[in-house]
C-alpha cells in the first residue's frame, strides 16, 4: 500500500521572488522605521551609561582573581598546583617553596596569572581544595597599556579584597 502524498506547489516563480528583493526591502523598511523612531524619541532606548553607572554584580560573577588569607594574614594557598593543572588556557604559573609561618604546608613563592591569557572560566576556583583562589573581586574591567602589567603576581593577588561577604559568596553557589 502506497503512502498518500500531498503535492504542494513551490512558490517563487517570478524573478523578484527568486532574488528575494521584496523581502530585502521589507527588512530595510523595518530597520529604517526603528532608526527614525529612535532618532525622534530616544527615552526608551536600553543604554548603560557605563563609566557613570556601574552594573550590578551578582556573587556568581567571575571577575578578576584574588588569593584568600587566614585571619593572621598568611596566604591559604598550599602550592598544590591544582589550579594550574585545571586551567585550560595555561595562564597560571606557580613556584612552590617552604612555608615560613610555622604551618606544615608548602606555600607559593611565585603565583602569577596572565590576565590576557585567562578566559575567566572559573576552573581554578573549582579545583582549589583550600578555597585559596576566588574570582569575587568585582573587578570586571581589566585594561592597561602594556602586556607586562597584565600579569598580576602574588602580592597583588593577596592584596585584592573581595566585594562579597562570606554568606553571599557561599549562598551564590560558587
């Protein structure tokens, strides 16, 4: 038994329908209408006035990195290289050394992050077993004039504060 088929006549037989000129002009008309309407009254435009008005940043935002510290000011990082291993862009460079503050762990002698290479994926934060690295600084605009200054080191990472409280950070699901 053969299946019943319905034959539908194909549209687009004429030349304007074949080259889609009518549809192109319809689209240009819609664009021109939006342009003229917005030119007359721009009060309904959705615009962020960036430097004057900062965007609202949620605790899940992945901004620039920072290293967390203990209450006594020593860095929580134990130089386990988990963040360096998990980084898909290979932008983290760590050198381990002996800890001088009495703890039975290693500590980083060098901890550099190349912000131009970083893709801000957050894998380094997820891989850290000590919660030593976070991306909760609220710094979303990272710009400079030369490449060398875009590599941030251990001192700058440790000195950068977080903008969220511990409750907001953990509640945010990070």
